[in-house]
C-alpha cells in the first residue's frame, strides 16, 4: 500500500490580478489538493474567485513547457539552459552587430508583469542591451489612464484610489467592479461590497455604461450613454458645475487651466452634448448637481472608455471633475497611497519620451504601442525589429490585428518566448523558455503592494516545487545578459529579494524579513491621506486642468472631425465584458470551469435589434468587421442598449503541445481579431476594442445547438 505524506497547509497569495487575494492551499505528496481563501489574511481574501481557486490546474497542465526547447524544422527538441543561453546570446549579438541595438525588442505580457523578478529582469536585459524597443500589454488597456495622468499631473503611473468607505457619491464610468473588482492601478479589496454598504447608509452610486452591467444593476442609478461618448457626458457635467458656480478648487494646489476649461465647456450647449452621448440633458444636470453638492464624492473611469477611441478624453475629464470639485486627497474622494514604496512619485520624470520609427507615435510609460509592433517588424530601414523576446505574453490574441502580427512574427530572425505554454504568438518561436508558476515561487512584489488602499504587504510562498529543472525566469534573463557581457542593472542587484529589500526599506518601518515572517500578510500602519497634496506643494508642481494637447483633440472632436456617431443601419458597435474566470488572454488553458465558460462563444444583442434583424435566441452568427470574422451564438438581452453588441474579452487563443506542435486546446472566439491595429485613440494609441463597427449575418457553417438562456 502506497505511503502518503502528511497533508500540509501553505499560505500565499494569488498573482493573477491586482487583488492579490490571500490563499490557503492544501498539499499532499507534492500535489495541490485544493485552494481556498485564506480567511486569516486581514486584507485581501474576500475577492477570492475561481481564478485563484483553480490556479493549480494551470500549473499542473500536461502541456506546460518544462525545459528550454529549440525549434528544429517544424518540431521542438529539449535543450539545456546553457545551450539556450549560448545560442540566443550569439544570435542576438550578431543581430546587434549587423543592425544596431534597436533591432532587438521585448514584449511583456500580463502574467509576467505579476512576477516581480521576471518583469524587472526582462526590462533590465533590454536596458543592458541598450534598445529602446519596449512593448507591453499596458498599451492595450492602460495607456489612456497614463496619458491623462501625465498631462494633468505630470505623473504617468499615478494611482488615485477611491476612498470607498467614506464617500457619499460614487460616479463610476465604464467600470464593473462587481465582476472585475476595484483595482486597475489602485486596489480596494472587497471594494464593491464596501461601496454597497455605503449605499445602504445613503450614498449614491451612479454607473455610466452602455450595458446594464452587474455593477449597474446594483447601483442606485444607471446612465446608459452611447459607447465612446463618456467624454461628452463628463463635459456636460463639468459645464453644469461651471455654469452654476459649483466649482471649488483645492486651496493647497496650484491649478492652471480653469479659464480654458470654462471656455471649452462654453463652446457647446448642454443639449448638443446630451445628443452626442444620447443622455437626456436633465439627467446630466441632476448628476452634476448631485456630485458637486455631495459632501464627499469621487469620479472613477475604468477600462471601458480606455479601450475606446476617446479614452484619454474621458480619463482626463474624470480627473478634471475630481480636481474641480476638490475631491483629490480628501476623505470620500480619491487619494494617492504612499506605502511602502511611492512608485508614482519615484518614477516621476524618469521615462524619456520617444517617437516610434514607422508611425511616429509617442511612448507611454517608456513603451511603444503594441498596435505598432507588426509594422516595426516588417518595415525595412534602420531600427527594423529583427529579434523579439516575448515575456509571458500572447500579443497575437491580446492585441488588435492579430493575423497581421502573427504573420510578422514569422518573419523575425529570432523569436524567443518565455512562458508557461506555447501559445498562438509563439508558433514561430525559435526558442521556448519555461516559466515558473506563481504557486511555485517565493517573492515579494513590492510595486503591486504600493497601490493598496491601506499599508499592507505580503510575500508569496512556493506551495509546490516547479517541474524538475525549471528555473525562475529572472535567472534566464540574468544569464543571457551575462553571456552577452551586458549584466542586468550593471551587476549591482543580485536578485529580486535584494531589489525588494531595498524598496521596502524606504518605508522606514518594516523590512523584508518582517514581511516574510507574516504568512497571512502584514498590516503595518494606518491609512493616511495628504501625500499627494504634500508632494505637489513640496515640489512646486502644478495641476493642468486643461492641458493643451488634450484640449486641442477635444476641440477637433467637438468640431466633428473625429466624432463617434450612431452606427449605420445594419451595423453595431462592439463592446467588451469581463468574465470572472479570465484574465485578459490567459487562463483559457485550464481544464476546469475557468476554461469551460459556456458564454465565451456568445454575442449579446439588444432584444429589439435582434427582432428587427430576424435574429433568434441561440442563432449562429457571423460577426464581421473590416479586419476579420468570428462566429458566435446570439443571446438576446434587455441589458444592452440598441446598436451595441457585447463580446467577452480575452477568449479564443489556442494552446499547443510544445513536443509535437499540435493544437491541443481552443475555446471561445478571439474577438480582438475584429479590431484594426490602425484605428486608434490618437492620444494613447490604444485600438478600438470597444467601438469597432461590425455586421451580423447567419453563419450556416455552425449546426443548431441547445437553446441558450436569455439575458434579462
């Protein structure tokens, strides 16, 4: 009879999204038996979801890359790390010698971004090489926020976190925290439940969204503005506040641009703005008066508008509304954290702006837009990308114009993937380098904990060992840089622990040892405000309420140059919705419920629109845009406004067996292939994942299926 080891309990935290939920894992014989929320964690466990619960299924997948693998013909063969490093270093150096440093590029995906060591050493390698060709997933959904913060405050990575527990009025634009939680550059654990508790005490929750989302259903008021017109709604709110003299600027700040903003608001009538966003003027007025009149309030814009054509305008006007009504660094408003490492302030001014070679688009947070990558690979000339290292990412599925990018990747002289799996973006990789799953590593991601709404930090713990021979990704980057004679960070930082220890030391109150000694995480102080106001006052900084470049773009839109109108007859605008089991384009490889969401292959359409088009519940439809086609089944809904269709974000990427190169898994449709890499927000270079026009026709290639439940 087999002897089993005694069961063990290991406490760690999830590293799939910003919530970093506390986890309690049960382990026996080196195998994870179950994962539950760590209810002894004093801060994060209440957002526990299926992603963390079934994360060990991803780690245990039989299709993981478990050794460096070199492409030989149309197959991959196992190699040693030493062989991989030697070959890749030799080929990179040859490319640099022949074509220059900028012929080498790197792309960082979401999963690697949640590995402190891997992310730091990925960018560290690129810096050691001296290339400016850096790309990242943030250019898909976060650039609008960064550009707005940069123009208004001069801080690209600033996080202004909602003070949910004290607010009297929450204005939420294009965000759905009931599903995707309160995070995205600032974390509020259990935030939606906490905000609903405020509503029970009398607070107003107003949701602006073209769909009656789960959050809108739980709010006190839902405003169904047209997609890509949130900026018009916000400008209307600001106009009412200024026209009625309800503005009050923070006395501690030097705020410039009030006159210019007032003139901009005066250049258009409230009725015209109401027509643009298709919201009654009386509704805009009542929201403006309610927001300005509330003792404590905040406005918060999410990824919905950030994925659309005018995302920067929406995020700028959201920030302007908060400043205009003195809601920054105030109780019940939005505040900047200062623990344990003030990342936004530390990075102020450290990322030089550059323009891309082909399209001349400016970098955001030191990175070019993913939408440009294919052109940068295929366009001849100095600086043409010939080698690319993809760190934990799947840009073909995540970004726009995926088919074009996939073709471009196949033309590279060297493509290296560092990932748990061989994904669609890695089909033509010359090397597959394995990655360590977050349940297999010990580390402290200080940067992520710098965006908590309270002074809390936790180190993750390895629940199980990685597959035999698999090393942390940062060691591969370190060895590759050393082999090229270009040590990462000049050789001054020996490990991720050294980096974390130095960052934590800046808190002045705790050490990395203190963090490691707290298995459930460490609350090491009280939440305080005033850090943002103090910083701006001390540094003599000014707030730009109406930045020139953004105002110029808004003026062009108001003039009709780039105004988004109603879709033409027979067309619809697509918008996204989040699924609780997904994180962008990752996790579909799981065999559990994460990878079996039956709604992944559906398209949600307004019931009246469906009846007019002769579409019935469950009909197989061909969804067509200017750049691609996908198939989906119709779900008729009363929750989405007319002219809009809703597709789940992040599904549809295939998975391959690295040993045989055979496709072994595919679930859902890749809706991003409907989106062009040329139709961008002109200020952020983000593609129109929300707003692209599509048509719907019957798809006769799909057989009839079991009827789907309707959305009510």
